[in-house]
């Protein structure tokens, strides 16, 4: 027997000597794991001898306490044996626990808090949830109320099993709640995304401790509410509670999320003052992330190189440094060099690829992670589902959904939000609705995801109804409904929602202004656009590339090119989208030559044009008859590695057709017939009408009808061409044919803005409430003009 497990009191009968144990191998258990079993044997012999003597007729409190301590000691040793050897290996001790439980019920030992508590921990160690719950009920029924430890333990066990509902029910029924239970519940609710419930418990708790405040701070960081986390940290300090290293790591993360880098450096100073910087690896790991978010990648790398001891978190932080710099290949090299990889390492790389738009690679990395034996976490599931949504990869999305079900995390609000978004983008609204309505608890992200899904699938009635039912709204909620209206060309509703947002007290952000400016541009509402511009300046976000581009585009589409150019040239930074918007604005307003010059300036500035840029420049050439320029830019686009799309070919056909080069335009369409679209043939047909080329016009009309048989343009243009050629009978037959297949040309629509209200007029409408007033004013104006 090893000296480490000998007892000072010799046993009644000498035990036979055992041979010395073999040297521990990879498969054998260390001697430390056998120590609880030997101590258990000694305690059990003592217990048997006390049972053999029989209980005293009138036990004294001292003897009863001693007897209870023996039982508790045996239960504790059984739990330790189960923990050291594994539940399956220690299952031989389970009958002993059951026997002691029965004996305790008969002898009244369950009234002793120590025995009751050790019964609970023993059953938990053996994974006997039903027996554990029964022991707790016995304790409550016999004594009238369990000990505070028992309540705290049971709440923690329910949370560990993922049964938050049972944990909350038990917590609410506690006769006296401890700060431990408050901490457990707050932590569980935050991890589940139930921020409002967690905050409610936080406000109710009369006590405070370091773990309690840390749970709140960490929870806010997890739910991407860094400013709230910093508010709790200030409350913690005002209560005189000193943070520990876990608190400081979470606070630094909150500072990073809130952009409070000066405060973060003050926290670093506090960590140095508390001697936590040198001895705590977690604080140094968080410093790598801090330097990275500050934009100082060199300092982040230096911090990593100076660390004498590194763990998987350190390596993951370094991986994130490379990913933040855009070097995803370098990040992958770091992953391959890591001595140990976990789900966070893989998940970080998956998330970074998804954020950079490399959705296909993100899905591939996820498969490699599974092959590496790592289990995905909540964050990883959210990222890879986002990648599937971008790819509209329903098959992979369903597979990942099945994996979330197997891992019992499909009801997590973050995973559920990603699932809803994935199914909506894959045009599977029933599946998205089923997930949403089956959630036991929904956070605001779930609501926003389904509203955006409805909007993206042109279901604005359903989106509006869901929006009205929301228990609470944030900026993202308003963005979802406003952008939905704008995307579905319901521009007046978008502006109405924007005014409602301002009335609710919410501050609009860049995404909000982008959608509102799109609505203003589409309505040609220069007055409203200027009001929005003033609001942007007031909020101090006028220098944003995102908003600056939307402003420039709005002014251009409203005909105010001077303001458009002023906004464009005042932008401190301009990307390819900003250049494209300005080039397109000039082209649409008839300034083709200026548009071409600006395009050349863009090339000189080192900005690579995208396919939309080339579409804008081809449009400029098309409407100015610059055929040779158009051919040059069309060839340049292909030299830049951009394959022409159907719209590019349509522009080229339009350029050639407007210049009277109909044969070349038709030849181009016949060469790329698989990529041609209805608009291409409509452009050729329109040119045939102008140049009275009846034979080619008929061929173009036939092809147009094959591509889009419901398109009225082909019938109308062909009818007009026949009329221009004097073929009145053929023209009449076209009109009769349109009526026979119930085709009707879309009517015109116009609107005016009067005192902030939009009045729409349609060509087929004769019942507008203000129509008599309109005609009366029109007659007056006509009379004035004649007079």
C-alpha cells in the first residue's frame, strides 16, 4: 500500500500486503485516483462497526452529530471516487449511496444538513438526476426547507443540464436567495440571450460579490452590449468590490467593443497595479486583442512574442491579428502551427472568412474543424450559418441545423437567429417561421431576423404585422422595416417609418440613412433629402464613406449635381462604390464626357473599377453615341478579369443600335444568346423602329416574346414600327393580339410633394379625391397661358 494512503489507526484485521503497483502508464490510473477508494474502505469498516453496535436508545446531540459525520464522510468519499475514476468505473459504489440514503431516511439523518448536501453531490457525481431530485424533495419534506447550499446546488445542476425553466422555478421558490444563486441565474440567462430577465434579477439582488458583478459584465459582453457592461463595472467599483482577473478580462473586452480604448488602457494600468498583468495569462491575451482593435497590429504581435507561456487563447488571438490585417492565409498558417487547437480557434477563422465575404471557404473550414474532432460552439454555428445564407446553400444549412439539434443548442437565440436568416435567404419562409414560433424565448435579434426575411422575400404585409407585435424595438428593428420598404420600392412608407423612428426617440445610424436617402432619391424629393443631410451632419456621421456615397447618389438622382460633386469631393476617403455612384450620376444627367474623365481619374487614383462601374461608363457612352469609347471600355473590363453580364451586353447592343449599326448589334446578341436578356432585344427592336428595319425588327420581337412573353414592350414597339413603315394593318393586328392575350401596357405614374405629403397620380385613375381641384387649376393655368 502506498504511504500516501495509509491511515494512522491500524485496521482491526491486518490486510494482506499487495504487490507494488506498476509504473503508471497512459492507460493506468495514478495512485492519487485510488486514494478515495482506500479511505472509503476504512470509513465503511468504521460505519459497519457502529451499525453492529446498534443505535443508542437515547442518542445525545454529540453522538448523533458524530454518526451523521460518518455518513457524510462516506458519501463524500463515494463522490470523490466517482469523480476520480469516472462514473462507470465507480458504479460499484452506487448501491452503497442508495443504502445510506435509505438508512438516513429511516434514522432521521436527512435532517442533518451535511448528510443531505452530500447525498445531492453523490447522486450528481453518479449522474443520477432522478435520485438527486428525490433526495432534495425528501430533504424539503422532512426538514421543511433545504439548506442554502442545497438550493444553490440544485439551481446550478438544473442550469448545467440546460433546464433554465426548472432552475428559475426553483430559484423563485427559494425561502432565502443567496448571492450564489443570483450569480448562477444571471450567468445562465445571459448565456441564453435573455438579457432583460438577467437585468431584472441584477436589480433585485440586495447582495453583491465579485462573481456576481463579473457574471453581469461577461453577459453583457457576450450579448454585444459593451456600454452596459462598463456601466456595471462602474457600479461594482462604487460598491467597493475589487475586480479579479476574470472581471478585468471581460471589462477590457467591453472597452474594445465600445471603442473606449483610453479606458481600456486605464484598466491595463489597474491590472499592472494589482500584479495581474505578469501572472495572469488571460489578461495578457486580452491585451493582444486590445492592441489589435486599436489598429496597432505590431504591438499585438510584440505582446505575443514577449509571452513566456502561451495557451490556445494566445494563439487564437495571434490568428485574429493576421485575419484583421486581411492576411487570411497567414491566419491559416498560425492555425496549422498551433500546438493545440480548439473550437474557438477554428471558429475564429470561420467567422473571419465569413465576415470577409469568403463564404465558401468558411463552410469548407467548418467541415475541416469537424474532421479535426472539435465540437462547434454557438459563435461558430452562427458564422457558418451566415456563410450558408450568403451562398444560399440550403443543403449545407440543413445539415448544420441537424447538428445544432443533436447538440441541443438549436433553441439558443443566436443560433436560432442565424437559422431564421439562413432559411429566409434560401427562400424557405415556412422553415424560418417554424423556428421563430417554436422558440420558448425570443430576443430582439430573432424578431429582426424574421422581419428582414419577410422584407427580402417581398412579404412587406407580414413584415409590418410582425413589426407591430414586437415587445421592444432597437435601431436594427427600424432598419429592417425601413430598408424593407425601400428594397420593395415602397418609398413613401419608408419615409413614414423613418419619421416614426425619430418620434420614438431612436437615433438612426448609417444603414438607416442609406435606406432613407435611397427613398428620397427614388422620389426625387430634394427637399426631404436635404433635411436628412442636415440630420446626418447633426449626428456627426457626415464623413462616413457609406453615408457619403448615399448622399452623393441622392443629390445626383434629384438633379442637384453641384451638391452631389461637393459631397463626393469632401469625402476624406472614397472607395470603388463612391466613385461608381458619382460616375453613374454624371452619366444619368447627360454629362457623359465628364463621367468618362472621372472614370479616368478613378483609374489614376489606383481604384480598381467593379462591374457596376463599367456598367455606368457603358451607359454614359450609350446615351452619348460614343461607340469607340464603349468598345474600348468593354475590352478593358474583360482585361480586368470581369466577365460581362447580361446588362453589359445590353448596354453594348444599345450603343451599336443607337449609332445605326444594327447588324453588329444583332451579331453580338446571337454570339452571346445564352447570356442575352429581354432588355437587349428590346433595345435592338427600339432601334429597328427608329431606323425602320422591318425584317430585323420582326426577328428581335420574336426573340423578345420567347424570353418574356408577358413583356408588353415587344408588342408596342413592333406595332409602332409597323405604323412608322405605313403597315397599318400589321400595327392593328399587334394591338388586337395584345388584347386577345390580356396584355396591357403599364400606365404612367407621377407624384408631387405638398407640405410633406406625397400625392400620387396614375394614368388610368379618374377618381382621385383632388382631381376636380387639379383640373380646375390646370384650366386656370391654360387660360393664363393663352391670355
